[in-house]
């Protein structure tokens, strides 16, 4: 079992979730509370949750599987924020910041997945 709190990718994904909660979600209109806003929230916290769950697995193969799930959630978050920007729920600067954070998390996940599968 791995200590997920020592993983840089978990730390960065946790910061990404905090950014989403503090700066992205408050900008959504009330009518999106159970739709797009909920989807953004679930995609965001799914990333570190999958890292945590995978870190608790015994094999590298199982860990990599959960990291794949985390990667999918990051991509889902990216698109949901892109959509929110185009719907004018999210200002450009905030979109660019979350896009940058998501890109960094994706790169870290891809690197760790490749390392585990070697």
C-alpha cells in the first residue's frame, strides 16, 4: 500500500479540486446546480479519489487502472470547464488557470502510468 499523500500528482490534483471549489463553482448560475455545476464538481474530486483508491491497491496493474480513471476524469473536467467558458459561466482567466492545472495533472498521471506499466 502506498501513502497517497506523498504522491506529487495527488498533491497537485488536490490543489486543482480546491481551485474548482473556490473559484470555478461559485460562478455558475443557480439553474446549473444539478447539471453542469454538479458534473464539474464530481469530475474534479474524482481525480484525487481515484489516485487514493489506486494507491490502496496491492498491484502496480491495479494502481495504473485507477490512474487511468483519474486521467479520464481530468479530461472530463477540462471539457466541462471549456463548455462553461463558452456558455459564459466562467471567465477566460479562470478557464485558462484550470486548463493549465488540468494539463499538469494529466502529464503527471501519464508519466506515472507509463512508469507503472514498464
